[in-house]
C-alpha cells in the first residue's frame, strides 16, 4: 500500500478543541491565535476538511477540553500549560466556551469524546477504544493547539500503532510563524504523512472513489 492511501472503512479524522473558547471571536483563546488563523487559513481549511471527511464517509471524532472548579483549585503538580489555562480559567466546564463551535460540531453518527484533561487526548478519554470499535487504523489529526494537544496526540497515536497523518494547515501554534515552522518540522518524526488539507482530501478521494 502506498503511504498516502486511505482505505475506506478504516480511516478516521480527529478534530481537537474545535470549541468556542478557541474559534469564536469572543472566546478567551481566540485573540492569541487570530493572526495565525488568518495567515494559514486554518478556519476555512478546517471547514473544507470536515466537509470532505463527511463526503467520503470517514469516521469522525471530536475532542474538547474542560476543567471544573475543583480541578482549577486542586490540580496537583500543575505544568506550565495548566498554570496558564487555570489562571485565565480557560475551558471552564459547563460554559459556552467549551461547547463545540457551530462550524465544527459533531453530526449524526460522529463521536464526541468526553472532555480531555491532558494534552494527549488518548490519556484521559476512550479515544483508543472508540477507534478500535470502528476498525480505524489510519488517523488524521487537526485542530488546536498544533504544538501541544495536536502534536502530543499524534505521538500517542503513533505509539499505539496507528498510521498517523498530520494536517499542517488545519492547525496553528501560539508563537507565530517561527514556532509554526518548527512545529511542522517535528511532525515527520512521528507522523507517517504530513499533508495539507487539499493533499489529504485528494488522497482520500482517490482511495474511496468519491468526488
């Protein structure tokens, strides 16, 4: 099998943190990423990606993040990313902020995972079980943040034996172009393919025969 073939029935797409906090203009996280979203075309690329995945019948999974008052107060050994999120009360459980953005909301038959707490989605959700139940072997990953949750989950997928595709123009980092370029430069170390959305959908359509 060629590297960029995606067999029907065992190909899936995971979208990470496509929630209001990050993608709505009045979300707390949006201003931090706005310029990179515009430079890369992240929002439109994600829309195209999701539409193409649905058109081609891929298994689609959504993973959001949220934290409770108890977690904000009592999280032991907070990392730097947790300190930054907790100080701003990002991803507050039960609020509009952690709802999926209207453009990136699960549809019929698509899987909304329980909120993840760690930067590797596999660690605190049943993602692995959900993938295995559906026979997914080829997993493409997009969403936010490209240098944190997206990258860590991609590494976790590779270590669990999945064929991993990272979609470099459907994510962004929080450090501008230099950090983005460094992030994308790391992806080939653990991913089997690093593609644009257009390249990925073209390969998927060639594999499924859907146009």
